[in-house]
C-alpha cells in the first residue's frame, strides 16, 4: 500500500466521516436551535429530516452522474456542496433557512456517499489489498457515527449550536485539497442515462409524504392540505412504479425486488434506520427538554450507543463468515428490540437503564447492518450490484427520514390528545389550560410555559410541569413501542425467509467493488 493509496483512503474516509458526523451531531443541538428560533416539534423535525430527505431523493441520480461523468469530480462537488451547506446552516437567520441549508447538505452528502467507496475500490485493484483498504475506510467513516453526539454536545456547550456546522468548513477544505492532490479519477463505462422523470416523481412522492406526516399533528390529519399531500404521495408512488417498470434506464430497477432475499433486506434496512434515527431524536429531546441535561451531558449519555457501534462494527465482517448472515441479523434485531424495550421499561427515570438500553441498541445496529448488506448483495448478479447498492443506500436515507417524521409526529399527536385533559386538575380554567397545553406542545418542552422558550406566550404557572413531563414520557414510550413492533415484524419475516447457513457470497472486497459498478 503506497502513499497515494493511503491518502486516497484518508481523503474518502474523511469525507464520509463528515456526512456521518452530521447525521448524528445535530440532535443534541436541537433545544438550543429551538431557543434561538422559537419553533415547535414540527420545526425541529424538519431540521433533522431535511438532511436525510436530501440524501434520499438524490442518491440514486448522484450515483448515475458520478459513474458517467467522473467519480472524483462528483466527489469534489459533493464535498464543496456539503461545505457550503454547512456555512449556510451556521449563518441561517431563520428556521426556514436552516432547513433549506440542511437540505443542501443532504444533496452534497448523497454525492459523497455514493462516490467515496467507488474511489477507494478503484485505487486498489488487488482484491486482498482492496479488502484491507475498505476495512480502514470503514473504520475512519464509523468514527463519525461514534463521536457525533458527544462531539456535538461539547461544541454546543462551548461555542453554541452554530459551531457544529462551522466545524465542517476546515475539514471540507482539507478533503478537497487531499482529493485534488492524490485521488485518481474513475468512471463506469456501463453507466446508464439519468432518469429525470423518475427523479422528479421520486422527489414529489417522498416530499409530499414526509411533509404530511410532520405537519399532520399541527394542521390536522383531515385538513384539505394534508389529505391532498397524502393523495399526491399515493398517486406519485403509483406513477413512479409504473414509470420505472417501463424505463430502459430506470432510476430504481424494480425487477431486483423479485428476489425475496433482496426485497426483505431492503425492508429490514429501512426499518432499522426508521427505528434507530427516530429513537435518537426523541431520546436527545427527552434528555434535554424533560430531564434538563446540557448538550454536553446529553452527548455523554448517548455514548453507550456510539460505543456499541464503534466496538462491534469492526468485528462483524469476520463473524459473518463464521456464523452466517441470518444469525447475526436476527441477533442484531433482537438486541435492538431489547434496547428499545429497556428504554420503555425504564420509563426514562433510571439513568442506568437508559444507558443499558442505548448500549443494546448500538450493539444491535452494528451486528445487523453488515449482514443485511451481505444478504442483499449476494442475492443479485454482479453486473447489477451497482443498482442494488444504490437502492439500499436510498432506503437507508428514506428509513431515517420517515423515522424522524413518524416517531416525532407520534409524540406530537399523543400530547395533542392527552395533555390538555390531564392538565384539568392542575389548571381548572379552560382558557388558561388550553393556552398552556398549546405552548408546551408547540415547543416540545414541558417547561415552555414558565421558562421563556416562547416568551410572548409566557404563563407563570408551574404546577403543570410534572403532568407535562409524564405525558412526554408516555408519548415517547408509545413511539418506541411502534418502533419495536416494526422491528418485530421484520424479525419474524427474517426468521422465516432470510437464507440459512453461510453467507455464500463473493469476497468482501470484490462484492463491494461490484456494488459501486466497478
């Protein structure tokens, strides 16, 4: 492994580190962002969902463009766009501008995600060296997941929430310089055309659905706007499936889903990201808004999850070869469900149980992600691995986006349905009770009516705080039950249909190379 190859790994791994870091670092800053802009739960959901939504809607097209016009070129464009988006986030004067800038980050992250591994694979033609290189690249990138919450908390405590975006700027410039100096260009001569019609329909469909789910609790599920958006999403989905089934160069090759192992893998990966990202969003809000932890303390509380991912992930590749993908997937899903059930059982009162639950969740995620990818990529022929990998990457982003939207909306809907009636013994006056409930729900904070998150509506009445905290905890438990049930469904499906025995796959490096179209 020569100097240029090592620097290629570092340049591409650092780029992926940046986008993984930003997927987790923002959660601990949400209460401070809320204080700055005076927004409610829906505004916070948009801040986190816009990033993964941008990734989800562009990742397939980014792969096609990079294969066709040069992966290094598009990697540089992705890093530049991500860095500019980070600057815009730091300078954002309003929640709308911050959300838009997060979407720009997501577009850049999509491009970096699909080009990073391709560049590493192209730099190492020897399969054994390629396997080692991919292992190092994965380790560098996984540090972003492991350090995101803790680093984010420390930055917010020290320099404020805008610093979590500014930290990307020097890293982005450094990655660009490294890439220009040491990373070689590569293309895929077999790349198809860009499916503009499919891309447009995909954006409309996913965007309409996510908007409806996030805004439904505030606007009303039966309002004309929400019903129109849901209908638009349904019609858009049907048109997308019809169009992709007839396209010569589809954005998403639906024939891959004829293989039950691949289809189940896609459903499982989407569900895992749905549960995990939604869980992390609600857990960080609980720790800060309900328990009053600082961002730094919140980051430390999330550390067991990060540690589980960081410690277990490097070991999974060898375990797949020894015990088979199916066993690890089921163990991982089981631990993830156990972690969520531990969080539910703790009622978020015992910090020790919260730490244990988060540790189970992190370990479970680490155990199941690589085997799920193994099953999916083994189920498709090598010449279609690029498309198969792209679909999987898109479904990860879609799963996390829907997790933010759905589980956040479950909490908001629970509070809307229960908080005002539960406040009646403490606040007999119906006008005052309605106002207090409205402020608490809008701000996603049990203390909002006394503490000044929405000072223009401040009501000096502290009795409802304990009641509101109980309702928050119950709402989070309901959301976690939904996440656990969804994981239970794919666990049972996996028990029945995931292939038994060994992985039965190509060498890891060869399959990864196929996955990016080399």
